[in-house]
């Protein structure tokens, strides 16, 4: 499952079978999460390898949103880990 967390609410949940990789993440980002975002919002990601590279920055910037990565090894800052 992939989801976002915003204002104490789970957003854009997406359930799939198998492992998450960049292709799955980019499809979720483009077709499920980004349509729910408002310009100016910040997308905070951890440092999973599939969160970096590919079209991720391009998709987020096209939605007029910002992209911010958490420091390495900081699950205490990753709110979705507490869901």
C-alpha cells in the first residue's frame, strides 16, 4: 500500500500486490496523489531509492508543489510510519 498523510488524514491510498518500485510510485504519484494536491503544497519523502530519480521531481514541479526529502535514517520524522 502507498498513501500520503496530510492534516491527520490518509490521502490517496493505493493497494497493489508485489514490491514498490519507481514505476509503481510514479504511476501512483501522477494519477492518484497529484490530482489531490493543491499548488504550493510540499511533498515530504523519505530516502527510499524509488522516491528519487525518474520523473518524480518533474511531476511534483508540474503540479506546482515542492519536494522535500527527510534526512537519512530519520523514521521519527516520517509521519506515515506512525499510521
